[in-house]
């Protein structure tokens, strides 16, 4: 923990424990799939800049 606290650029999310990556990966993949599948809708909500 001290290494993280002293880091110049500490992580926003810190995964601790050897089992943690295995446990969080399915959720991360679902999130990425949603981002990819709905990218067109995400972009469509931008405020028009050409006035």
C-alpha cells in the first residue's frame, strides 16, 4: 500500500489478490462489450458544434 501511496501516478483502480483478476475479468468484458455494442448511440448524443 505504501508503494501505491508514494507512486507518482497511482492507479485509479487497484486490483489486489491473486484471485482478483479472475473474478473481475467477466464484468470488465461485459462492460467493454456494452461500450462497443452501443458506441453509435454514445456518439449520437454529442452536442452539435456546427452552428
